[in-house]
C-alpha cells in the first residue's frame, strides 16, 4: 500500500530523490575538499596509536604520561632532524653540481666516439640535435622556466613539511588524550556491550 501511495505522487518522489541526490553531491564535494585534512587526521591518529606503546612503557618505568610523551617526541624530533641533516645537503650539492656540469657534459659528448658514430650514421641531424640541446641549456629564458619549476618544487617541499608539522601536532594531541578518546568511544555503545567493545578496542590499538 505504501509503495502504491508513493507511486501515485510522482512529484513528491522525484522531489525527494532530487533533494537526496543534491545532498549526496554536496557531501561528496565537501569530503573531496577536506580530503587533505582527513588524511592528516588519519595519519596523526595512526602515529599516536603507534607511539602509545612506547609511552605506556615509560609510564610503567615510573614516568608520568606527560613526561613520557615529551620524551618520545624529543627523541623523534632529534631523529628526524638528524635524518634531514644527513640527506638534504648532499642532495642539494649534487643537483647544483649536475646543473653546473651540463655544458661540460655536452662538450665531452661531442668529442666522444659515440657522437662520432651518430654523426657518421645520421649526418647533420645529430649535430643539429646537440646544438638545440646546448642552446636550450644556455638560453636564459629556458633557465628561467627551469627556475619556475624548481620554485614549484620548493613550494611542494614546503607544503609537505607543513603537512608533517600538522600531523605531528595532531598526533601529539591524540596521544595526550588517547585514553579519554577510547573511554568516550566506549561510552557510546550500550552498557551491556562495553566490556567486549573495550577488549576489542584495546586489541585493535595494540595491533596498530
């Protein structure tokens, strides 16, 4: 009876279907626009769950939870700075050296046996190709374009670093309030199911 009643008012059915579609579309756009924030939150939550066993280990050794979190994050910060200090300067030096060596690399290539074979096989085409390549490298306009690409790369690196900082701050917050978050989650379920949900929650978080 309800089905035939709905079919008897197609305008209302169409209106509610269209309204539901629009709501789903708006929610999809909102989730898409907030995808980066959602990813940051998920990564921060996983980082907090991953560091929580170390914090609890320090708590069992007599430290308070606050000082345990401080110790874990200080150790992590020192490790991160050490890794960046070891990796970034050599990469910058090698990239800069490669850019400076491009003209000499082209000159060495033009005096090699491979270039002589290419020139004897393809004739003037090989010389024209090397000339175009050398002109591209030495042209200031192309250098400016490459600098723009490097600038975009720098912006991407800065965005990544800011994302890492956001994840660290969020993970610090989650780690500090993780017992409260677990307790609040368990209080949502009915009282008769709380022991099982609590045990399952601890198993999941320990596995992570």
